[in-house]
């Protein structure tokens, strides 16, 4: 018999109403004692008030260029935002609030303010364009948006009430907070109330919203954050992923605050600037993609990284060659890992002596993983197949039929092809779908195809990921133009500029090849695999005996 969910504190029942049917949920596992959460739980209270109760309000929390906020100051600002949202803007528990902005203290304060008010956070990538934001608004139904004033141009046409911050306007959120008392009683949400809707790219071109409970937010900290990154209140975290990525949200907000540490928020930093900031602030834990680790070495910045004790890599494959070069030049063993927005964060990884260079690692404590064939049966070690995982977090899509594809027989199927060796280490082979991972960004090939097809000169388009030495993969497009239109360098630039206007700029095709026609089946289905077969061979790791570290 399926246990009913704990009674909800949400007045707006949208999220519970749109959870997938329970029979379509994955199997959840809570064997670790630290995963036993109380029935009433607000993760924003656990991440702030619990630290303040133990260490006091003056403990440093958020660093940013030229400023530092203590835990107490962050709680005060979050309480002020919660008061404004509820008393002035009518927010009720369960309402969704869209957040848009770069990584800075006010974005974090807004995230906490929404949760303390019982709202549901929808944190978006700051580079999304109007049509992408319109789609997310259509899916998640936000009551209002909190947005950095520099990023509202693309948001205003969406038609959501916008509360902007960071400007000199008298109605700016920062100015309003200065006039509000910092007292607010956080809503006593259920541990099984939805805390956030995390957008993830869809391979059909339409994004999905993944639904995560208040307990889920803490569960990733209490598994990967505690057991692999290591819980140390003296740490200073930093990294490059936006908070709109759950990789960034966990690594730059949830993990450090769960254990009383501090985090350095950088709105934008080149690899050289990132390395200099690490040295300046004594950063000890870094979250970024392999591209950035490689670029910092290329910039001659190894000495600036001496304060680091943990370097975490995810988002794309970490090559064994880069791992070994980084260790040789810095003395640091990069922690690799695979995560998914559907799982909220990393679920396979390894640290210290447990690392096998070239391998993603083993299941993080609290998770189990295996490799399945197309019929859902486990395959022998050494055989490639579908990666499948279970743990305290898992996929719940908001009102989306693709739930049936991601979850089967209780397993979360990530869309990755892996091999498990006899020691239980998992070795990445390839993506199993049309998702392209470039410099740590997930880019859905069909979404780029749809953007190209909106150009009047494009008759047909296909998009694949092409291996690239610096970015892991790049987006490559094969385009059929209207008869008589020349396919030249000028047209390539025009199509690239077009894509940057209609979708987030990081998704644009960095390579475009013109074709007379594209390979299709007799019934018209695009055969991307034939285009992939023409690309340079993927360099995939081969399981081997564990080398010396």
C-alpha cells in the first residue's frame, strides 16, 4: 500500500495536483540515518536558522566582490523578501516564483525568501530569451518573478509581474527591503511539499520541470555533499555554474550552508579570473566543468589553486589525461561525478584514494546504480547499457508524459550509456539521446533545430554534438537552404546570429554545414545517427585495472 503524502502547507495546490501518478514514481531509498527527516520541514530554515542556532548570526556566509553577508544578514534579507512577497504582493504558500539573475547575494536572498514564505522556486538560466521564458511560465504558472534589473528586458514581455532588484529605482526590491522589518515566521511546510521546480532541457525541444521536495534539497547535501565533498564549516566554496543549474545550486548554496561554510558568488569569471578569485579568497572547494579546469592550467594559474582541497567536476566527461595533468601540476585529485536535474545533483562519484582516473566513480552513499539492457534486465559487468539509479531523490516531472520514459520499474534512467567494471566503478561511454553536453551546458539538439527552422532561408536542419578538444562537444548543425540561397560564410554568421536571438546564446551552433538533403527514413524520420557516424570518433574510456593514483 502506498503511503499518502504528509499534509501539505500549500494553499495553492498546483504542485501536488501536477505530480505524476504515484505508480510512475521511482523507488526512493532512505537507508542512511541522516536521511530521516521530520514530517514538517522547511529547507530554508534548516540551511540558515540551524546554522545560526549553533554558530551565531555573525558567521560569514556569502562573499561577493566587495561585500560579505553573514548568516544573520542573509536570514534578515530573506525574511524581508518573504514579508514583501506575502504582505505586498499577495503570495500564498504553493505559489511559484520565477527567479532570474546572475550568481549574487540578492539572488540567493530571493531564493530563501520564497521558500521561507512557503512558495515554490523556479530559478532560471539568466541567458534565456523571451520565448524560452514564456514556455517555462506556461509550464510552471508563476505568480510573479524576482529579477535582476539588468536581465528584465527579455522577461517583461512574458506578462508576469516583476519585482526587480539592483537598480536605483524607488520601487526596487533592495530599497523596499530597507524599509521592512526583518521578522518573519517561516511557513512550516511539509518535508514532502515541493520546494523547487527545476527546468531541464527536453530532447523534444520542449523543457521539462522537475519537482523536488524540501527533503530532497537536504538529501543531496547529506549524501554527495557530506560523504564525497566532505562537511567542513571552515570551507569557502565557489564555482562557475549558474544557480539555475541544480549543479550550481547545490555546489554554491545548499552544500556550503548545510554545513555552516561560506560561499563566494561570482557573476561571471573567465578561467584566469576564477583562479585569481580562488587565491584571493582562500577558496577550498571548487565546482566547475572540465573545460574550466583545463583552461586554468593553460592560463598558467596552477599556483593560484593551492588553497583548494576539493575540485568537483560534472556536466561533461572528465578525461583521464586532464585528471592526471591537473593532479601533476596542482597536487589535487579532481572529484568527477554524474548528476541529473531529475536527481537534483550528483549520484555517482568518488574522492581521494577511491578515485579511478577516467571513471565517473561508484554510487554515492545513499544511492544504488546498475546498467540495464533495452528490456530492463541487468547486463554483466563490462557490457555497455543504460545507466539506472535509485536513491533518496528521483524524477518527478510536472504533468509530463516523459515521466514514463525516465522512470521504469522503479529505476531512474538517465539517458547515458555506461559500463560497470568488476569493482563497481562506472565508465561513461556516450549519451543515449539527443542531448549535447558542451562546456557543462545541457543543450537539446531538437531545440536548436527548431530555432534554425524559423529562419526563412532554412528548409531543413539537423543538430548533433561533435567532439571538441576544448569544450568536450560543440553544437554542429546540418542545414538545407531554400533553393538559390548561397551557403557561404556570411550565411553561417547570419544563422548563428539568428539562433542567439531566439534561444539562449550558449546553445547556438558553433559549426554549420550545408547539405542538399538530410538523411531520413522512408516515413520522414530524421536519422541523426548517420550524421554522428561522420563525425570524428568519440574518445571513450575503456575499463581497466585500477591504476595507481
